[in-house]
């Protein structure tokens, strides 16, 4: 029992602690949702949703450790920064720009961020938004503790054309910019001005604890007005795999831990992969993941094929043509030979091609299956006649 004279002193902090713990438990335990706009943003419900169960986490993400640490620390600081943002007079939001070639892991990183913070995800499709008014209506319908995503920001709508159109309008008319924006809204499309107001204007503060994420394959194609601090605060460059990211993929797909690499063959292949990564033979996580996926039953063969692909990519980066690399031969230290061209390694199409390239002894069986398939099609054609 506490003395009555200390009750009021301890009761208020204790209740605050209980409330904060209950809110944290509710945030972590509730089902997260993935939303997308349905083209009716002016109505009460402009979003439709499904359960968000993406398995990507920062433990499984193919990123270099330093970059992974920087992102997680920034996310944690943002989630715990309610008092700070209110004290400095800023809207409690954060902008991320993710840029890099296709297959570099932009969507996987968004999913990992959502799982790390236990946030909902709003996938905003700008091509379904008719004008700036509908964009504002959609923003008002989003909830707190969410990630609002606009993928391929440079391809969804033509925002850069607004500048070219607005310049002659300023010469011909002395109307204020607000009237120009209204005229552009009436033309039935989302404008750069409307998107800027969505990211850091007055309407961006209608809600708390939100992260806005833009993705693009080509950062130079994005209008500079969208990239400045206050709109996109964190720029994350995603590209090809480094040594640490490659080992994460090997662990995820093949189940090889660091201790497993003590095997002589695996150790030698991993060293060869590291050498290729340092000399311009790096691949994106998607390219490496696809090779490991189709060879996951044989870890040695999987890593060998990845090394062959890296060596082919290195030769192309050094100025070689595809014809010169087409008959490229990958020799290992024991003299084993396997002919793997960039086309066969990096851009294989059907499963028949995978099996033929990895197991020459199965070519006869594959031809038989193809022949059987053609006979089945011809028989069905006759029955249809």
C-alpha cells in the first residue's frame, strides 16, 4: 500500500504507461491491411483492402548491413517521435524515395518497413485519380500509422508537363497561380501542384504517423520539386547485390549458414562470387533469387550458376558483346566445364530451357515431352473438328 499523499503523484504516470502499453499491444496484434484506391475517391470509401501478409522482413531483406541499420534506426526514431514533431511544429510524417533498377528490392523494402512498424499500406494508383480534389479526398480517408505508396512516380502521370504548360500561361495572363491550379483541376487530371500539396502542403497534416514512399527506376526523371527535403526526406539507392546481401540470399534460398560455408566447395564458390561482385559482375537481388530458386535442391549447382552469371555480366560490363560472350565457358578449379551464355543464365524463358541447360542428359526426355504435348494439341484439334 502506498501512502495517500503519494497517490496522485504516481497515479498519473502509471495510467499514462498503461495507456501507451495498450496502444502498443493493439498496434502490434491487429491485422494489417493493404489498400488500393478503387477509382471512387470522392465517395465515403475510396479504398478497398485485403489482409497484408507479405513475408518480407529486414532479416530476410537482401541489403548491406549498414544501409539496413540506417533505415531501421530512422524508422524507429520516426515512430517514437510524436512529442518531437509536435514540439518543433512539423507534421508527423516522413518521406522516402526508393530508386534503382527493376528487381533491386524496392517493393520488398516497403513490405519490410510495414512489417517492422506494424503499419497498414495504401497503394495509391494515380492513374485512377481524376483530379486534385479526389486526391485530397483519398488522403482524408487514410488512417494514422500507415505507409502511402506511389510506385513508379515518373511513369504514372505526366507531372513534368505542368511546368511547360504553366510558363506560356504566365506570359499571356496575370492571373494568380491559384486560378491556374483551378483551371488545371478542371481539365480532369492530377497536377504537380496537387501532388506537392499532398506530400507537404496543408493537406498533408490531416493525420499523424504516416510515411509517404515514392519509387522510381530512374531518379533523374522525377521532377526536382518532389525530391527536396520536407517532401522526400530519405533517398534510398537500391541496386545490385553486395557480398553481405548475396549471403543473405544464399541463406534464405539454400539454407546455407556461415558455418556451412566451411565446406571446401561452397567456400571456394563464395570466394569466386565475392571476386565477381568486386570486379563489376554484380546482379540484382531478383536475378540472383531466380537462379537460386530454380536450383534450390542443389546448393552447389545453384552457386555455380550464379557465379557463371556474374562472370558473364562482368565480361559484358568490360565491353564485350553478347556474341563474344555467347560461348563463354566457365571453368572451375577441377576442370569441370559448363557452357553458360548470358542469354541462358540471365534471361531463360521456359522450364524446358532451364532443364536443358542445367542437365544435358535430360534433353531427350524434354524433346519427348514437347512431342507429346504437340500430339495432345493436335488430337484435341481433331476432336474439336
